[in-house]
C-alpha cells in the first residue's frame, strides 16, 4: 500500500522496530511484528488452531491454511492500521527459537472485515486471532502475547483508552485469562446466534493505562 503521509511512515517504522521480550520460567519469549516471509508458517499455526477449535477433520487443515494465508496477505495491505504479531519461543537448554503463537491487532478502525457480533465501537482497537501451539500451552505465552498487543496499541496511539476482543462462551481457559488480564464482558451474543450454527461470543473490553 502506498503511504503518502509522514505519520504513516513513522507508524510503519514503529511496527518494524517493535520488540517485546520476556524471560519465563520454562524459556524465553520474543514477540515482534510478522514479516512477509513468515506469512505461510503463521497461517499454518492459525489453521491448525482453527481446525482444533471448530472440531474439524485434519483433512481440512490444508484448505484452511490456503484461506488463512490469503487473509494474512490481505491484512498486510492495511499496514500500519493493523498488524500481526508473532511470538518466538526458546525453551531452556535449547539454542533455536520456534514459532510459538500469534495475535492480530487493529489499531483504530474497530474489528476486522467480518467481525462477530456484538461488534466493538467503531475506531476502537481490536484484538483477535490469538493462537498458541498446542504442545507449549499453559506456559504463559498467550498471556504475554496479549500484553505485547496491548503495549503496542498504546505505543501506536497514546490517546487510546480501551481495547476490545471477542471470546467464545465455551472457551473457559481464554475467558479466565482475559478476565485475569482485566477484561470485562460488555455484551453477549443472543441465543438466536445458535440458529446460524455458530458459538455464542462475549464482547470484552479493557481500559488501557497510558504509555509510560
């Protein structure tokens, strides 16, 4: 996308230079903005997690990966108004980093193209598509992906007051994590959502502290 303002260029530099590090009990986590050449491996991670959450057969993962790859490529066209972060993880005693998780951020234009209902306010930062590789879950990686996303949101727009996200009602683990992180339920899908064969979702909101 052609950037025609100095402000957009400055925001793009911030995204390129953003880095979040965390020494954890079991290893070291490094979160940064996804690069173009990392689109395919990020799509693979998301496709696997989507298939798992939707209880889909493994044979559908290849199709999901194709669709998610195209989605991520389209989202890159919206830089610097949105960004996909990836978390690289190095376990204690190991030398190499591996892709551990990802999360998508939209900074000022509300949810992505087809947000689930209920929708967040227009022009509000929105967090979605968080995924962590199954073998290394319950180590705090999802928590720090969320914290990194919030940190980047306030860095990109210091005037930001709150961030929004959706969580399915049946996902007790993520729901508890979001509540612990300070998110509260704003609104919940009506029972009529079940008629569309979709899971009911909560819209959640967190008031973000000003950047230091």
